[in-house]
């Protein structure tokens, strides 16, 4: 209740939604066909580092200043290979998670640039608390991760379907 901003980052796309009080409607942006800013990027990093993606946040060195120059999911191997033998694992993972947060915000998250308030973070990438940490650090906003963050989109679709099912017999679909 009262949610006004949502970041939904899954394996294949990312979305940002912001509620406009004046218009009483949601504005949204969705990523294109590129995997940057999605879980596919973190999957490729985890594969290169031989670390299960579910364990990445446990290994992050939050004091690290390591920056990735490219967060392209396809080209991430270049950055990972460049850093993995020169820096401790925790620093490399920190750089990847920070890059993930920056890419989400520079893509779909630009919708939230002037927003101040809580941001609901959902989708599979919300399982990575390090990405949430860097989203908070970059935006200055509180990041809320719902208990069922991985299935919030499916729950929303189910609610819409239930609502439609309850009114479908009352709809007049005849053309005038």
C-alpha cells in the first residue's frame, strides 16, 4: 500500500514504474532487447568467477571501489577476466553488483531520477542484496524487497486475471 516506485529486474528485462499522483496513473519504462541491467549479466559474471549466483552477495566486499567499464552481458567476460586475477573475489563481485545497479538506473531507472521515497525492488535480481545495497547508495532512496519479490509480476497478472474474470460477463464487446 502506498507504493509509488517499482524497479523490476528479472533475467531477461528490467522495468521501472512510477506513480503520478496528479494523473492518478503509472508511468513506466522497459528495457530493450539488450541483457545489460538484467539477471543475465549477473549470471555471466557468476559463471566466469565460478561462484553460484545465489552466493554472490555473501562474498561482496562493500568497501571496494572497483569499477567495471562495461556491463554488457556478452562482453562482461572481458572485464571479469581483466580483474579476476588481479583483485580479490569480493572486490570483483562488488564491482559487478555496483555496475548492475548503475546500468539498471541509467536504463529504465532514469524514470526515478527526481523521485524521493521508497522504491520497491522486485524480480529475480532482487534476491541479490548487494545490488539492492548499491541501488540505495546511488539513489539515496530506501529499497524495499517484498517477501515474494521473485513472483510479484506473476501475482499482479493473477490479480488482473481474477478481476477480469469477475467482470467479463458484464462487458459489452459488441461493436456499435
